[in-house]
C-alpha cells in the first residue's frame, strides 16, 4: 500500500512538473514571438522615420530665407511638445526623478550641440563634407553603446553599418557630381564631427537610461521631455548666436510649414525614435539615417527626371541591401532563443 501511495505521489509530482514545463515553454514561446513582433514594428517605424525626414528637406527649402534656424528649431520642438501634451497628461503623475531630469538635460545638451554645429558649419563648409562626416553617426553610436554596455559585440551589425555608410557616402558623391575636391577636414569640420558625436550619444543615453529605470518606459513621456530639454538648450544657443528680431519676417506660409515640421519632423520622428530605442540597439536605430539620402534621391528624380543616371545605382543598392539586412536581423531576433532540452525545467523529486 505504501508502495502504491509512493508511486501515485511520484506520478502526481511528475505530472505537475511536466505541466509546468509545458506552461513555461508556451509562455516563453509567446514572449519570443512578442519580442520579435516588437522588433519588426520598431524597424518598420524607423522606415517611416526615414521617409518623414527625407521628405522634410523640400519643406524646409520652401520657408523664407534668412530666418534664424536655431530659434526655429527650438520653436518646432516646443510646438511638438505642446501637441504631445494631451498624451502626456495621462502620465502627469510620473514626473522624472532628479536623475532623470539630469539625464534629459545631458540629452538636450547633446541635441543642442549637434544642431548648433550643423547650422554653423552649413555656411562654412561643403554639403559633401558634412554628408561624409554624418555617415559616422551610427558607427559612433555603436562605439558609445559598447562603452555604456547597451550594445553587444556583433560582426554582422558592424558589416551592416559599414555597408550603409559606404552607400550613403556614394549617394552624396553622386549628388556632388563625383568630385572629391569638396571634401575637407579642418576646424569647421572638426566642430561638426563633435556635433555628430552628440547626435550619436542621444539614443545611447536614452537606451542607457531605460536599462537602469532612470527614464520612463513610456515613449510619449520620453519624447516630451526630450523635446522640452532640446528646445531649452537650442533656444539658448539661438539667443546667443542669432538675431531674434529676424523672426518677425515670418509670414503665414512659414507658420504653416513650421507647424507641419513640428508635427512630423519633430514630434513624430522623436516618438518613432524613442519607440524604437526601447527595442533596438542605438546603432540599429541611427542606421536608418542612411536611408535619408536615398529618399532625397527619389524625390530629386520625381522633381528632376533628367537627373536619373547610373552613377546613383551603387550607393542606392548598398543602402537598400544594408536596410534589408537590418530588417532580416530584426526578424531573426525573435528566433534567437529556442527552447532546448537543456533549458527545460527538470522535475525535482525527493521520493525517487
């Protein structure tokens, strides 16, 4: 009788253990699918980001010449933050901690330095030099991410970043007519390179703050406070470097264009970036900047069909292949944690 009881007890324990294994396997499988779905959604969101940014340049050109770019950027950020405020209101009880505010201030400073050096260098160096320097941003994000331990070592990712950088550089060369004479690296270019370091540091700091629960898990809140901190520092830089009275030259068309840029080029792109940062690595997020010259190229072909030529093809192919590899890598992430027998829960039975 005791043996039968022991046998029944062992059978019950084994059944419970097997049930636990099955439940754990099912939950883990669902979590993997969920993570893979989030990763793909983040990648596709960054594709939308590239489309918005690439199509925003013609809108900027339509604005009245001579307006102060830093002050306009600060106003755009403030407008975008105001438009986001209804979404943020439901999280009004979740104010940033002191450490969170300090981190947002550092992030705002990095944004301000990037925009400040970009507008300052735009009048002092060639567009090709700036494009050549800007392709370093994803690579810098990878290096900073490794230093702050929010990036893992990946030869595949490095290959993708190098391919995308080469493609974006080839597109910049195609736009300039293939002449390398415009490329230079002196004091102005060095300052802009430091600004690009600030741009690369922004998503790294976001990821670092998320990993340590310093920043809110809400993409809307992170977007709002990033815009506010960026607007403050960019605005201060604009007050020091630009003539505020020149804002009086704005007309109704400028206000409407600025509103469009605030909604899409600032609010939507910041939200898409913060949404992707929660799932992807900083270098993967910034790698989508390689698509911006590709989108600009397509818009150029629409406006000026006579510009179409074979000299665009190498760079365009490299960029498309790099982004396709990123998407494939994102899809593969959902299958990176297969359940093996060694990972299953082993039943513990003291009566055996």
